[in-house]
C-alpha cells in the first residue's frame, strides 16, 4: 500500500511541476474540459433521439409520409438514415473546411469554427423551445458534425502549441482535463433535463464553447512561437488545394495507416452502438429514461478513462512510445468480441462498450494525436480533418448498414463479424506503429522507442 501511495504522490507531484513550468497546459486543459463538457451535455440528448421508437419525434412528417407511400416504416431504419445523413453532410462540409484552412490564417478560422457552432446551438434552442418538426434528426446529425470537427480542430491546434517531446509529457493530462468535462457533462444533463428541459441545456453548452474561444486566444502566442521556430511564418494561411487532405491521405503511408485504423475502429464502435440502442429501445420507453440511461453509461466510461489517463497514459507514452497505447486496446477488443460471439449477454455488451470507448479516449486517442506533432501543418490540419471526419463517418455509414443486414441473423453472427472488424482495427494499429517509426526523430529531445522494420 505504501508503494502505491508513493507512486500516486509521485505522479501528482510531476503533474504539479508540469503545471508550474507550462502555463499553456492550464489553458489547454481548460479548453478541452469545456469542449467535452459542452459536448457531453448534448450527447445523451442525441443518443436518446437515435434510440427513439417514435419516428414522429425524430423525422420530418414529409419523410415519414414518403416511407408510408413506398411501403416501409421510417422508424425501422432510424440509425441507418441518421448515419447516412451524417456521412453526406460530412462529405459536403469537407471542401468548405479545406477552403477555410487554405485561405485564412489560424487566428481567423479557429474562432470562426466555434462561432458557427455557437450560432447553431442558439438556433437549436429556438427549434426545441418551439417544437419545430424534424428537429430530432437535424440535431442528431449536427451533434455528430460538431463533435468531430470541434475535437479535430482542438487536437490540430494542440499539435501547433506542443512539440512531440512535450506532447508525450502533457497529452495524458490534457486528455484527463477533457475527461473531467466529459464526466461533468452527463451529470449536468441528468440533473437539469427534468427541471429546465432539453432546450435550455443547449444554452449551457453554448456558454462552455464561449470559454473555448477565450482559451484559443490565450494559447495563440505559444502556437505562434513554435511556428516561427519551425520557419513557418506568422500564422499565415497555409494555402494549397481545398482537397489536399484527400491527396495526402492517399499518398502518405502513415496517413493511410491512420485512415485504416480509424475506419475499422469506427466499425467496432458502430456495431456496439447499434446493439446498445436496441437494448435501450426495449428497456426504456421514454426519452427522459433513455437520456438518463445513456448519461450513466457515459459516466462509467469517463470514470475509467480518467483513471487510465492519470495513472498509465503518460508513463506508457514516455517509456514505450505509441505501440502499447494502440495495440493493447486492439487486443482487448478482439478478446471482448470473441466473448460476445460466444455469449452475447446484454451486460457483457455493456462491459465491452465501456472498455472500447475508455481505451479509445485514454490510450488510442492520445497516441494518435502525438503522431500529428511530427508532421507538416498541411497534414496536421487538412489530412487529419479528412481522417477524423470523412473516413470516420464513412466507417459509420458502412458498418451501420452492415449491422442492419447482420442483425437479421442474430447476435452471434453480428459479433462474429465484429471479431473480424476488431482484427482489422488491430492490423491498422500495427501499421501505424511501423509507419510512425520511420518519421525523423531527434534523440537529443526524445527517446527512440524502436527501429524501423
């Protein structure tokens, strides 16, 4: 017990020391805290809509009538239609984001992204308060877009603020700050959804995004200094084609490996998400009950996430590099799906879901983000955005329809297919580890975690 206590004190002491010498860490943690808290205020509302058995509460009347005229019930394809719409919107927004990044400096496009999100939240506040038709599907798609673009922009900006050696020291702490926000967000929703209603929760999220804007302003000097040290000028627009991200992903082996990892990783999550939605639909008849259920699941995931972030992430990154952070979650998920394919019990589905999402947030995500500190700005902003949005939602679209087809054959078949997807994810992680080792390293600054093979 004394060794455990001493180890915990040592980790806390390192954290305090890092805060003392790295004021940008304070602002980065506050930024990620507010961003994820704002998102997790919204996520239970979004998930409750996705699992709703009442099509009229989600879709516009015209779409429901269209389905009736053509002999199918829109409510039987709720998640498939919502994920398809999300993918289409992502693809349409990708050139717009590329144009914004290419033509405007960081000091313009970063605040612009968040101002657009805040304006959208105010619009949804009006839609929910007035009971506008079709608000459920529109909000589901928007939250998915908000999550991917806002978090992608955050980590791209962090790669401007911190170099690779510093990132390995602080990314675990920054992730923990976000996880605290992710823990608080569902609690806020669970506490306020009944007394104040869904509409006013959106105003809480908008206020938290305003704090994110302040953090961006405070972090700009460090991003500017690092860019000048690298010979990148003074925050000027990076130029290039608005579709350069797609070209870079196709050409660069590391980016292709990251895209492969993302595609199959999304497949794992999508299979589990659909099973969880089916369970919630059967067990919880009202939107309020489903919202509370999802908020409790999110709370359990985030509690496990913060424990791993504080106790393991920094140690593993500095001692061994990204390999264990990418490969260990893959192997654990393979084992989980093997168990589910043999015995698809609801409680086991929930346990694998918790392990899958917690390992993604606490291990895999920080590992992937440190890779982007060692690539060019165009890859950091444009290619990363393609992987985190278009590839991500393309995986969603592929596997949500695959699940629909597989579910007719029973849970055993679904999870057998999921086992194959988990193996694909693990293979993608191995490819990323190999490709990352070919990037140039400065042994004076950071340790070499292996040699190229």
